[in-house]
C-alpha cells in the first residue's frame, strides 16, 4: 500500500514538472533587443571620408562585435545637412550587449588603426555623435533589410511628442487605426520605437520610420491619408478629449539611403 502511494506521488510530481516545462517552452522570452539611432555631423567636406570609412571598414567591424547594421542615410535636403550629416540605425541583442559591443569595438586594434588613418587629413566629425536608444513598440513590424527596388526608396523619420498624459492614447491610435491606414496608402512602416532614456524623451513620445518609392509618392500618400474619410473619422474619435500631440510635437525629416545601406 505504501509503495503504491509513493509511486502515485512520484507520477504526480513528474507530471507537474513536465507540465511546467511545457508551459515554459510555450512562453516566449521577453524581447530584449534595442535599437540605436546615431547621428554624425562632419566638418565641411568630410562626409565622403566618413562614408568611405563606414563602407570599407566600420560596418564590418560592427558586425564583428555583435551589432547589426540596419540602415544608413543622409538628409535629402541641403538645408537639413545633406552634405554634412549621417543618420544610421543599429540593432543590439540588449542594452547590456550594446555597451559591451561598443567597448569591444572601440578597443579593437583594427578600428584604432582605421580611425587614425582616416583622419590623417583632418578630424572628420565636427562634434561628438548623438546616440538615442529605443525599444520597439508592441505594434512595430520586424525590420527587413535588403529587397529589390527599381530605385532606392525615400525614407521619412518622424518624431512625435505626445500631449501631457496622452502617450498611451497616441500609441493606441497608431496600433488600432494608423497602421491600417498606412497600409492602404502604400506607406511602408519600417519600425516604431519608444526612446529608453529620460533625457532622450522616454515617456513623452516615440519615433518611427516610413519608406516610400519617391519623395513625390510620399507627398501624394500623405495628401490622400489626410483626406481619407476613415482616417479623418478615426483621428476625430481619438482626439475627442483633446489633441494627442503637443503643440509642434510632430517633426519630419526625409532621408535617402547611402550606397552601402542594408535598408534601401
């Protein structure tokens, strides 16, 4: 009798452990990935030197140290830095991985030599780079690089600052209404990201990147969206208790991919 009880208890324990293991296997681990936007401003005439350094060396070294190259862009308009500014996005396995990767990269003897050789004719950067770390929103699509296009697309980087207390509602509006409208207007959402650090706007707004076949196509798509009855109605409903964005809270910058950008 005692042996039967022990056997039953052992069976129950095995069953519980197996169920627990199955539950753990079915529950995906939290996505720890972070995205980093870096903005480099060069001294006059030095952007080609910077681009050559990235094309010939830096991107490969980034991958060596565990950083995924996503996209490299310059502003479309000269007034916004077309000849002096580089924007690029990296993906890291986590914020901690980003810190370790950057430490390894900066100490890499090949990078130290490459940097020194590239600046024999003068310092390339006019000021220290700006870096902004992001986490993907729950509605951000997977970022796909590569692809075949008749010509490089035009990208629009948009930054939204929410009205006080309206960030959850603004996210809900994008999640439930805006992405569907973007799809109908053939506006390709690349990624939608929340800043992580308080001094970079965490809890106040978000940033996203769109792609269009051309600058003219972008203008036509935005015009069509703003006159679309579904979108107009959805925006009115979402804003019935007040604007979702702060005054002047929408910033837009059109970018073009450089020749070596994985995202084109």
